[in-house]
């Protein structure tokens, strides 16, 4: 099988490593890839977030399957274009990927599904920002609404720093101010075909650099799995009580 993996990060390299473990030998391409990935896949120089470019390459190169790792190509609709051209693709359509492309939209989805989450204020002006910060109180949680590669979030007790961070991102779109939630973070992802779900391994994400979380957000450079401290039935509990559709 000829497989094109879209992306250039550790996630995509891990996917390629897993494909290499398949007893069936595959021809694996990566776009745009990186120096490390080049040891395990043939690198293709193309814009991974351009639906037309990716689709034309897949169609003319007889690619059997495209696996999309990063959020940006999914939000741009690369999966939609591939499916329309009849190319098999692993990755959600643009409509489903919108939950990654807008934190405000994600909050709306959580509210509609009655998923417990911190209170949030979507702001588009300095006045709205100041009002939201006053309502939320310290520690201040300020997030760029759109994709920011994990770098658009600031958690701080310094109100001036929160205002400066938000003002920068307000030049490019909306900003979220959120209620601060304290405690360990656990990420549990599911693979879905639209009607069934399969859980992956839980992971914990230490987002901030330096000891004692004193540095800026890294976008998740400190993620690790498995989690020895997590209760044994965590995955089953989440799957059963929060994802009932996945039991079929």
C-alpha cells in the first residue's frame, strides 16, 4: 500500500513508525516531514494545508491512503477534498475539525452536550476583555480562539501580562478568557468512524516549561504515557458514562 502521511512533528513520526511495524510492507511518503522522518519515509515537498495541492499529488501519485496528523490541514478541509476525489483518508472533515479550529466553538459544543467545563467569555475588543478579566479573576486564563500550535494560551496572576497577551491575539481574531481550573490534566483520545469509538492510551500533558511550571506554555512538550497513578477503570468509566454511542 502507498501511504502519504501529512505533517512534520513527533505525532506523524510515531504514526510512520507504527506503519513500519506492520507485517505488510508499505511505501510511505511524508509531507512535508522533517530530518528525522526522512529516515523512515520518503519526503515530499508540498503545502500540507492546501487541499488542491495535496489532492492532486495523491491522485497523480497513486496514493492509496492519506493519514492527516496536524489540525491545520484538517481545519483547511484537506480531508474533504481527498474524499471528494475518491482517495481514502484518515482524518475528520472540515466540519468536524472546527472543534480544533475554534475554542469558542468547542465551548459551544461542550455546552450543548452538557459536558462540564470552566466558564468562558469570548471577547473581541479591549473593553470586553477587561470586563471578562474582572469577572474571571486571577489566576487569569487567556487563550487565542483559533489555531496557535499550542502557544496561544497564557495562565498568569499578572493582569498586565494577561492584557498584553490578549491584545496581541485580538489583532488576529477573538480571544477566550476562561475560569481557572486547578488539578492534574489527563487527555483521553478516541478514534471514531462516525458511529463507533475506540479509546487510545491516556496521557498527561505538562504544558509549561521550567521547574514548578514557571515558564511559558510549550504546546505539550512534556506529555507522557502510560500514567501509573491513574485509576485502573478510568478509560472504561469515561467510555461508558461519557461516550455511550461508542459501546455499539
